């Protein structure tokens, strides 16, 4: 009974890709910014080979790494959660998802207002914490929904939980999701509930993502078709619009996701546990909180020995990321960066694989390990691992 535990450290980039300047991200390096805080304590990740990866120069190298390590470049045209995860699952997005740097078109907003019966305020690119500070009181006084975006392909709706119940907010997001397809097909519609009184509004953990359905077959589809388990932890099910998922576990924090992973290790299943730890991105990267990011990575690292010790002989552990979100640059947006690939298994053949083209190498490797016919653009590296 083979199992794969695939953990995505959401936004943990390790250095700007060659084309980063085209995305406004020249010089971005999430890992370097986090390491500068002096709060970063990640001996377990270092022991697997994180510091030995090509281009990583801000943390120490392991004398004898315990895992297979490499850096991955992104073939897809973007730096978004959606296209990053799709590529991890074997689906390359050659066409960028639409972004709205001047706010959404009038026809989109008018149609959304018509379908929801509520007026829209803001409609600009905005920081999620600043937008509720600047528009929260008007939202409460008028009942209008706060709609905003970012450099990413997202349509975000913020509303106070005491004035717009969660189920109602989620229904508005579903309305937006049904609208935003085709030329308007943003990657994600995101519910951003908040609580509190002006000026001390605070976002809650009841965020929910409504993603565009993948426009092609993914590893998850193939695994499910072959009767294997595909267990999502965190926002994975949302990112894939529920497709290819056999069982899902919602979480509200990194710690919940880590503990659920450890619980799953004690269960009998055959297939893939796909885990997203979102706090790195949502709580720290987008808020330029490098110290918090470093502490969150250190917390994950402190649980890594328990995760490794919980692996059975036929288990494969893969740790990676979906994009960067450099907390040390002037922007609060995602950054176009290489991501790490760390693979561990009992009796693994530890080695470095340099720089690999495309996140989709992960999908091909998992497919071969679990003996399903799915193949992505990048070849499997299983023979380098076993």
C-alpha cells in the first residue's frame, strides 16, 4: 500500500526566476528575506538538503543531506496559487489568467450587483488588511460589499460576519464564480470575512477559495479514476474546484494542517495526501511580515522529525511550494520565484538534481510511484529517488 504525502509550503520561494523582471519581481527571494530576520531555525529542512539546492546561499548547507533536493522553475505563465498548484498536479497554464490592475470592468461589477442585489465599493487592487480598514465602516453603514483584487488573478469579497452571515458571503462568491469564466475567468474568487469594530477590524480564519475548474486533466483526476485515494488538507480541494478529490479536510491554520497530516499518517489509505499550509502566504507573505514568516517556517520544521518518523516503508514525502511571496520587498503580492523540491523516503538515495524544468515533475514522479498512467510535460525522476 503506497502513500505519498505532498506538502506545499504556500509561497516559499527560494529566489527569482530568470524572467522575474517581466512580472515586476527582479531580485525577489522569499527564503533570503526570511533568513535575514535571524528568527529562522530550520535544522530539519537543512538536513534534507534545502541549503544545498542550486542558488540557495542564505542558509547553511548540510554536509551529508538526507534527501533528494532540487529547485523547480515554473513553466506556467503566472505566479498565482491556482496555476502553481495545477502545474504541481501536471497541468501547464500557457496563457496567463486575467488580472485587473485598474479594478474590474464596469460590466462585471454591474452584473455582480444585479445578481447579488448589493452595491459594490472599492473595486481596486488593495491589501486585504488595509481594505477593511479603509472601507469597513462604509460597508457596515451601507451594506455594500467590498470587492477588491491584487496583482494576482483574484476577485475578493470582504464582508463583516455580523452583517453578512458566512453562508450569504459564500453564496455571493459562488455567484461571482459562475460569472467569472471565459474572458473573465479569474483564477480564484475569495471570501474574506472580518469582524470587530472600526478601526480595529480583523480578518477571520473563515476564508474560502472558489477556484476556476482546471482546464485539463490533472494527476488528481487520474488517481481517482484508478481507484486511489486523493485526500486534501487545507485549501487543496478549493484550488481544484473539488475535482479529483476523494476526501477533504478544511483547516484554518498551518498548525491544524500539520496536525491533520500527522493524523493521516496513522490511517490506512492508498494514494495521495495533498496538503497546503497557507499561513506562510496569507498571514505573513502578503503582510510583509518576515519575522512571522520565519517563525512559521521554524514551527513547521519542529514537527518535521515527527512527520518523518511517521513514514511507513512505502511512504514518500515531498515538500515544495507553489510560488514566492517575498516579505522583504516593497510589494505585498506574489513573486515569480523558483521553488524547492525536497523528497524523503526510508532508504532513499540522497542526491542533488540541480534545477528541474517545471513543477510538473512532481506529478509525473507521483504517478509513476503510484503506478497510474498519467504523465505530464516534465519526466518522472523516480529512478533518481529509488
